[in-house]
């Protein structure tokens, strides 16, 4: 087969953007990432892109493929027509060619405390802290996020609101809120109620549709909305400090 690979290019030094076309004779089993790697290795070493595992695990090779956010290692050139257009993920600053800036996402992720929080009292308890199968299953699906950021490119709220924490950060925060071993729910939920938090989400569900790991960030956000409303309702009828 023959393939015209059309790549969005960006040179930050010259502040120049253009599309570059490459004529390839790819093997049928090539992924889109393998086609891009072939261009980099054999045709144009100036092309810049990210990749690592080639197995849909690391999330590094997310990009717009024919207008859709996809992992380049997980889709194949045989599934596209005689031409294929690739571009950097939407809604992110571009560093060079297909490489996007990650710091904004990482700041949002850090703000939801994506790690286990333990109170001083529980940290001093002796022995392990076992979980039941039900307790594990409560958060396990949300723990599968690989930070590929496809959901940010699909999200219409991310496109218009620079303060929105975004699907992945909220889903990961929700994962820790559901973990029976964690004590950081209060602080996270305070963050979720601030500007750009869960109620900024319009529930378009595009994030869950494009997620390659079926994490369902839209579902996580709606669950956090419900938890916030229930906590507010309890605060109206229960004495301060009661559960």
C-alpha cells in the first residue's frame, strides 16, 4: 500500500507553522506510530514527536489522528485511506511539531493531591491496612489512567475554560477519594468545589468516549458532584463534625 502522511509542523525559533507531506510504502501491520518513526528514522530526522512503550501503556504518543485524539501506537495505517493527517493534541501549547507542553496539565494534577494521604493517627497504626474486594473495585477502574491527555483534547470545556482542572485530574483525584486507605478526601473535595472544579463540567462525555483505558472520567466527575451535594445536604441537618 502507499500512504501520504501529512504532518503538522511547528518551528518555535522561526514561529512558523506548516503541513509537510511524506510519501510512504508502509507495511500493513504498521501502527501510525511506526509510520511516524519511519519518517523520523529514514526520511526526515528533524521531525519531533513523543513515544516510548509502543504498547498503549505509557500514554506518550497521544496526538490528533485524522482529527481525533488517539494513541498513535494503537491505531494502524491500514485502517485509514490513502492519506493520513496527524497533528499535536488539541487544547495544548505546542513545543515543536507533535510535541505538546505538559506543565499546565501537571499543575492541575498536582493540585488534586494524586497520592495517598494518611492522618498522623492512622500512619502510626501497626500492621497492614487490608481492603476487601469491594473496596478495591470501588476505585480500581479509575486507577487505570495513563495520563495520555486524550480526554483534554476531546473536552469542549477544556477548549474554552483555562481554569478547568480537566477530566484526567478530576478522575485521578476521585480515585483517591474512593480509596478506603486514604484520608485526603476533605481537602480534595474543597479543591473540586473551587473555580474550574467538578461543577465546571458540562457532561459532554467526550472524555470517556476517547479514553483508551475506559477509565470513564465523565462518570468520576458526576460521582464527585453527587458526593459534594450530599455533603452539603448533610451539613444542613447534622451537627458540626458528625458523619
